[in-house]
């Protein structure tokens, strides 16, 4: 979740009374932005995250490494991700290859082999034999990733009506909410279409 703005309301909200809901102040002061890298564990509903000022290719690889440490002793990590270029980067391919004990030739980025282009890199990262397997959502369907559902909750409960005095204040409130969610509200999502539970075909 990129470009989360640390917006401080210019004045306090007008309080709720018997005839009107609370009215937030719409003028604000900008204090910069933060980027939230987050993963949603579909088995438990817990969120693991890193909050920082940027999201570059190296940052995503570092985040994958942090997820690995968080799930120490894992047999295989199945990761659902959208088609963002940092999710199919050269450095990510090299990391997955190293973790998976791949000894073949990766080629040269932009020229040949597995590293040639984004499609060849995505195919490699999706191989089921690897220690870390990426499952990419269809294009324009990132909403199929369950972390997007949780981002909606974060938006409603923390960001939409929040007031943040600095990027550090924003980061602190995001971290506190994630800790609170993991302690009291974490649960696996039961996806439904209408009134029908979506089941995996056998």
C-alpha cells in the first residue's frame, strides 16, 4: 500500500450532537507519505508488515526475506501477488533461485534466458518445485488477493478519518493497529459469492 499520506487535520472535528454526526475538518497539513509492505496469512488472518518511506525492487526482496524469517522452518512459501514489476524483478528471481537450490543458467536481463523479460521471470517465479512459489492474480484483478480486503479495513478504521502529526506518528498508528488486529481480530476470510461459499474444486 503505497503513498499513504500523513495528513494532519487543521482543526479538531466538530463533535457529534443529538441532530448531527461528528463533522471532520477537511483542511489538512501534509507531512509526507509512508509505504506499507504487508502480507496476510490466509490460514490465520494475521498480518505481517514493514512500514517505510519507499518501495523499491530491493525493498520487496528484503520483505520476502523478512517473511521467511517470520515463518522460520517453512517447507514452502506460497505467495499471492499482483503483477507489479517489483514482484517479478531480477533480484527476486536470483533470491528465489538461491533459496530453491537452482543451479541452472538464469541468463541476462533484457537479452536471454530466465531473466530476459518480465514474462520469463514470472514463469520462473511461479514454478511449483521452488522453495518460494509466486501465484500471480490475473491482470486488473488484484482484488483477488486477500490483503486487498484487509487494506480496505485499514483504510476505514485508521486512515479515512485519521489525523497524523508526522510520518512517524502515521507509522506508529499503523503498527499499533496491526498489532491490535493480530491480537484480537485475526481470522481467515471465508470468501463468498452471493450466499455461496467459494470452494476449491477437487
